[in-house]
C-alpha cells in the first residue's frame, strides 16, 4: 500500500510538470498570434450566443421583484395584505415566490454534470432552454399562486443547469489567453438582462390589469425561444469531442473557431488531446468524499465560501427583493429606482474583471468587503431616523445602489474566480458542483429569512436589517483575511504547492518569487 501511494504521488508530480509544459506551449503558441489573427467572426458569434445563456438567470432574478410589487399581480394571487391593508404580499407568500423556486436551481446545477457529460455542451444547453420555456409558460397561465411557484421552480431547473454548463463551453472554445475574459463575459450578460427586465416592468407598471405582468413574462419566455435555433447552429466544444474520442469532429470545429492556419489548428488540437489525457488520469476515480478529507478540506471550504457568503452581504435587499424593499422604506417611484439599481450592478460588472486582474484577489476582497460593511452599518443606522422622512428613505436607496456597484465589482466577481483557481485539479469538477449546489442552498435559506426579518406582520425591521448584514460582513472579512489567498499570476501547480507547504493565506505574496524560480527551472529543463 505504501509503495502504491508513493507511485501515485510521483505520477501526480509528473502530470503536474507536464501540465506546466502544456500551459507554456499553449501560451507561446497563443502569443505568436495577434488578437485579430486568432479571433474570427464565427468565434465571436459562438461566444455571444453561448454567453447569452445567462440571460435566463439574469432576467428571472430581476423581473420577479417588480412583478411581485404590481397591484394586479398581488390582487390575482393573494389580495389585500391583512396586516398593511395594501396590495403587498405577506412574508409567507414572499417566501413561496422567491425562495421555494430556488430548489429547482439546485436540482438543475447537480444534474448538469451528468447531462453535459452524456450529450455535450451544446445540446445540453439547448435542453435547458426547452425546459425553461415550459416553466415560463406555466407562470404565464397559472391559475393560482401554487401553479406560479411551480412554474418558477420548473424554470429554475433549466437556468440552474445552464449556469453550470455555459462556463465550460466558453472556456473551451477560446485560446488560453482569452479564457478569463470569455468566462467573465457571462456576468455582463447576466446583469444586462436584469436591466432589461426592470426597464420592461417599469414600462408596464402603469398598465391596468394582468397585461402589466404578462408582458414581462412573455418576454422572458421569448428569450429561450430565440436562443434555441442560434445555439443549434454552434459547433460542439472541441474539448468535449476529444474527451469522447471524436477527434476528427473536434478538428473540424476547431478550424471553424480559429483564424489561423491548419498547421496551427493541428498544434492546438494536439495540446487539447494531451491536456485531456492528463486531466483524465488525475481525476480518475475521484470521489465526492475526498472534498472533505484532511488534505482537501481547506481548499473545498475556501472555494465554496465566497459564492455562498454573498447571500448574507446585504445585496439581496437591493437585487432579489429590490422593488419590494424600496416600497417598504417608502421611496417614490420604486419601479424607476429598481432600474437604477440594476444599472449600478451592470456598472460593477463592467469594472470587475479589470479590477480583479490588475489589483489582485486579496486587495479587491478586503477593500471591497470593508466598504460593503460600512454601507451596511450606515444604511441600517439611518433606518432608526424618522421613518416618514423621504430624504432618509432616498439616502438608504442611494446607499443600496452604491452597494450594488462595489458588490458586483469585488465580492461577486471574486466569487466566480476563486473557486476555479483554488480547487484541487483532481477534484475540480466535483468542487464546482459542490460550490454551486451549496450556494443555491444558502440562497434558499436567505430568501426564506429576509421576508420574515423585514416585512410588516413579521420581523418588521425594514432597512434596519442592514445592521444584521453588516455583522455578517464583519465575520466574512475575518474569514477572508485568514482563508482567501492571493492567486494572481500563479499557475495551478504553484497553487498546489502553496497548499501542500501550508503557507498561510496572508503570506502567499512573499512565497511567489520562490515558486516562480522553481517553475522557470521546470520550463527550461529538457523534456523526455
């Protein structure tokens, strides 16, 4: 048993060195190509269509809050709130509308791995669209609140699955030097669709009758209908095709996606084959329980933490519950301010990729989280002022908009980057599935709790709830200082060595030079 263990460790070390060589070979090849030479219109088209899959989530996440604040919608599915005497959903019904459907996203996220492995990226995402269409149609023609909630859960299965599949395709169809930007483009699509959703509901909010909420839902249904034929035109991921032994199809698709010669296409295909073989060996027989053994527990907790902790930062008040929250604090024109809130998220999404890459992970995390904590405490403190003051309500609303910009540019952006960097290569797929599943579980819990904390007839804290989130942010900052390392500029083998040596997260910067020198020796050593 001991000999087998040593052999296995030696095999992992050899694979790690080969992986470094692959990355160096690929970066050299990519560096020889100008961006204009590599990128062709068909690649841009493929990235745009597949990146647009996140429109499903962005639209759904932002359209429901203003819809749930429309009087015709509340009238149909509940009636007058007995506590407030207005057309506003009770805390219980808010839980049903906002939290319960998230269970569908958990199911979709966990199912994604099996579905895309069998059917490929393209046809799996097409299936997600078809599922989404059925869910939104059920919402459109729901006779009661139960049917509407079922439709949202059904739709959640579709976009939860799509969220887990689309990053794989985007990272696999571009050259290595473009992967970060390609995957990060999803954030822009997600937030942009949220802006469109709030603009549409703002435009229909003055209409009488059910048309005020049916038009936004009809637009939501149209998104996957439009995406299905365009997605069917895309090439399947060359990486997935190679993993299935369909090398000739992979060569054909890679040629369509690249702007350079057949010889260079052949070089990249060989690199894909080598990388696929290496990853298959490293990940062979990987078990879910390995995520929580002594060797990997710290990495698993670090990878899965930020995406889940986002839920208790306070952003839920200015995103998922934005319109309802703005009505609760008594601002004028809550529908128009919801549009402003979504635009602030979009601004942060545009800034985020540049900030994270230039400043580094830890500085962005610690500075951004500190600012978010300050906003939480200031907004919560203002809520103790005269509740009828429109100026106080507007100040809280403005603080929530600033919160959105900082949150999207720092906390949210890092939540997508960190899991992809700190996960053990052998357990990467399992780590990502666990991260998404745990995130959605946390989202269910938070979405259930917020109405009980903020709504009249329940906790009735309103904007004072920001103080609770401020306390959560203080704990998150402490966790980040001790657990989130600086991974900017590090390769996966370097990250592995940092964890193997037990280097504390706050000391990774000082250790990077030694690792850089080591990797340079590996890169310059002759290959067998």
